[in-house]
C-alpha cells in the first residue's frame, strides 16, 4: 500500500522558515529607528518600551491606528513598495501629533497571501524611513501569511502609533474662539485618501497606465499617485514648543468640513477663503477629468492642505514666520466666527 505524503504547513502555503528569515532581515531596519526607551529587540512576544516621564507633570499616552486604504492598489500595480510604509506611519502619527503628542513608538501589521521577502522588505524599509521622519521607534509588528485570502502579489497593512503629551498641553480645540485665524500647511499631494475615486478617474475614465506621462502633472501617473503622505510630527513639536496653537486638524478622508469641525467648539463657525492657497495640479486635473463638483472635491481630498492650525490673531504672524522658516508652505486661509447658522459649520467666501 502506497504511503501517503505527510503534509506540512508549507504545503498549505505558510512557510514558517521563510517568515523567521524575514524577521532576521528586518531587525536591522528596525534598529536604525531605535531611540532611548526601547528595550530588547524585534521578535519577542511583546514589544517593550520604558517610559521616561521626568519632563511631564501628568503624562498622557495618545494612540492611533490606521491603514493606507486603496492606495495599496497603486503599489500593487506599479510593483513599487518602498514608499507605502511612509504613508502607513504618516496616517497614524499625524493623528496623534495634532493632539500635541510626541510620537514614541510604532508597530505594523503586514498580511500577505504568500510571503515575498523582497516585497515585504521594501515595505518595512518604508516604515522604517517613516519612523525616522516622525522621530519614533519601530519596535515590533506582525507579518502574517494567509494563503487563499489575498490575490497574488497583494497584501494589507495596518499601523499603530503611541505618543505622549502632558495633560495640560493636550491640543483639543477647547480654547478656540471667535477671532482666531486658520493657517493652512501644504500637503505633499493626495496623501492617502480618495484613491477609490482617483483610480476610477484615472483608469476607468481616462484609461491611463501608471507609466503614462501626464503633461498636466509634469510626471508619470505612478510618480504622482505614489508620492508619500507628509509627516508633520516634528514640525508640530517645533511650533507648539513656544507658540500658542489652539487647535490642529489633520486633513484626511472627509476633507475640510469633517476634519475641521471636530475640533471647533459648538459656539463657533468656520469661514474659509477661496483661492487663498496654492492648489497642486493633481487636484484640478482629477476634478476636470472626472467632472467632480467643488463640494465633492472638498469632502474627498485635502486639496493641497494636509494640516490646518488654529491660532490667536496676535500670534498669527509669528506662527507663519516659524513655519516658513522651516521651509513649510503656510498661509492664512480663514478665521473662526460666531455661530449664527446652526446647520452650516463651514462657509466659503
């Protein structure tokens, strides 16, 4: 009687030896991001971080988790995976930074149908680069091999960031009032929001390829769509050190109204000035090609502003000069007014 083959986990599509080899490879990437507080190495059951609270009276930990959305599809199509990790770090780190938190550490979750060491290494290299930009440490994560769940050469990503802020220095918008000004700070492009609409316009409507050179953009479509999300944490830490920043909004999905309104007190409304900032060419390109309304553009994309700061009138000029001194494109884009219209929280003039 013929003896049946003894099946292994690898026969089912999960190669533990390959995964272990990958962990060894990424240890060197993670170590380049380590800062004081990191204990141990990558590969333990849990990641350890020693919290130094000497400079905080009432330390508060701030955490966030996020992904990259369907921008991943562009990376799959382009076969380019070395920048998507920067996006991953940015989406979580920016969300804690706008509350005044200094990023401490970051963890990632990478799930693939079949582990491809080269692709996975590119991804983690990007995550490491993002952590360096954010000033935090990559202290751990999980790489899962899930055969049958993803199409070939596809994967999913999630990120987790933790930061620290003194309780008295949490930026929550509670001190925002009538007469405050809004300062818009430039994005690097689309960042990581609206990509389902972007893909529909570029591939279904315009029938473009990723390597198509687009004159309106001055670059290939892939170069534009894979531009990494800007990381604002170091810049935010600089301005909040000695300038009165009353509120900060990270402009992601939902655009200006959804993201600004969440930090504005109920007694206030927002007035924003049309054409007060430079809008990168990718946004009018998409709007024209997709026949997208102004309202839909404003609720889907950042339209060139990745961050908005709310500041007292008397410190507006100092804040602008500080930002411009850091080579940031920053302009006054509006102000806070008394809320008379109970339905419309944001008005354009």
